[in-house]
């Protein structure tokens, strides 16, 4: 296959050092200060890895986040950006990662990051997952944010159906 025939998730050769790049990226980011709405060194590098190797990067992030191998603050920042990247080819897998973290993470910080990622993604396909998350959420503040997200997704769904 010629390079110009490849889809964005394909590469001539998967980088064998991708997992070590991701580990180093997440380790270096643990001391970085993140601000909502602002790019960081971490987010710029993560977005580039998602562009180059979306499937592999998302698979690694899913495993690392759900097995608590990443600092929760770094994981939450990653999830915010996973929902915000402009790559339609990886939309479904990014949504699945965000939904899994929202439903299965023991860290409120990570669940919040997943919630913010889903809000950026704004995909009505997440309505049922958000309803499940609301039903199981124990923190009132996070439950209220989930209810706002549900309203947003239902409004998007209604607009798409109109």
C-alpha cells in the first residue's frame, strides 16, 4: 500500500517504541500544571500521537487509565483532549474510551475528565452511558455535572433529528 492510500489510522510501520513514548509522556506530565481550555506540552504531544497512531494510542490509554497506571490528573487531562481532537476517523474508539472511564474508573478526577471529554465530543450515542453513570455516581457535584451533560446530549440529539 502506498503512503497516500493509507487512512489516518494506518502507518507504514507501527512505532515499536510507542508504548515507551506514552509512558515517558505521562510520567513527564505528572509535574505539569494543566489549565482547562489551554494546550500543554503533554496535550500537544498526545494529540500528535493520536493523529499518527490513534488505535494503538487509544488502546494503551484505555489499559493504562483503567488499571491506574497513570497519575489521575494526567489521565483526566488526556481524557479531556481525547474528546476534543478533530479526527473523525477515531471518533467511535475515542467515545468508547471516554465511556469506559466514566463508568469504570474509581477516581472521581478521571470520571470528571471523561465527562469533559464526552461533553467536547457531544455525541448523542453516549446518552444511555451517561444515564448509567448518573445512576451509579456517588458524588453530588459530579452527578450534577453528568445531568448537565445528559441535557446537552439530549439537546444535540433533538437538533439532529429536527
